[in-house]
């Protein structure tokens, strides 16, 4: 209780990163905090909150990587292609990127954690977003920034991409 007091929670950065992580180390609170971060805060109307939530998810992922792989990543993969709700799409892409990066940091070979079908969906997400023209129109700028972050995290996690996918990712963001 002394860690999560009124003054500590007043700082948004600390609330999302260090305090959420500290409280989530207790098993009773872990899933509730993770659920709140990925179901509510990643879809918040404020882009700053979505960014902080993705950083929070990065810190929380090592506490329960199985839950992230089985529940959170599939949900984020689906909502990252939402054609109508820009905050949902933006937050989902950022959250997915940071969860992937955290899993990659935790395990030398990410193929040991993520099933092959999820790896393929993550690798195909960038071309799918382009194909669906989700960079265009209102909110396109923040979606492009989120996809760039996703590409960075895919590289950090060392997700294997065939040469054709590598070229497609590079060509789409020149």
C-alpha cells in the first residue's frame, strides 16, 4: 500500500510503468491489471495514455508470458485491423509491438514462445494494414508511427521474416 499511495499514483509515467509492475507481482492482482491495461487503457482516447499502456504491457509481459500469448496477443491481433475505431487500432498495434518485444527479450528464440500461426499473423500485419489502406485518412499519421514501432519491435524480437516479407516491409515505409 505504501508503494501505491496518492502521491506515487499522481505521476502518470510511474503509475503505468513502475507501480503497475510492482503491484502486478502479487498473483491476486496480476490478471486484473493486465486485463485493464490491454482492454481499457490501450484503447483510451488519449494517445499518450495508449503509449504508456503499451510500455506498461511491455513491463507486465514477463510476469505471465503464457497469458500474454494465449489471450492478449490474439485479441490485439484482431483489433489492430479495426477499420473504424482509430484509438483501438492504434493502441492495439502499440500494445502488440511491446508485448512482442518483451517476449523476444525474455526468450532467445521467440519461436519457442509464440505458435507459428501467431508469428505468421504478426509478420503479415504490416502488409495487411497497407492492403486494407488503414494508413490513409484521419488518424493515418499515428497509425504509421505505431506500425513503425511494430516493425522495430519485430526486429528486436528477431521474428524470422522471409526475404519477400522483408522487402515488402521496407518498401512500404520508404
